[in-house]
């Protein structure tokens, strides 16, 4: 299982008290996180560091 299975697109990702929407980077280099409040891209996280940075995840409804 790779990081794309653990963090699917459209998931809500928690980093501390902040919430972001996860999408895959267009270059396949990581996970882009978009701010829920503004919709702006807040950061890109390399796949190796996602488990170290993300404190929680809410999966999208199926």
C-alpha cells in the first residue's frame, strides 16, 4: 500500500487544528493541501513526510 491509498484525493487532512483538502500534485511529487477557508494552496508535502506532518485524516464519502 502506498501513500495514495492512505491519503486519497478529496480527503480532509488535519495538521494540528488546521484543516486542508488533499489533492495529488500535478507532477506526481506529493500531496497538495488546499485551505478550506480560502481555497488557496497552502503547501505541498513530499510523500515521505506526509505521515510525519499530518495528524489526522477524514476520508471522503463514498
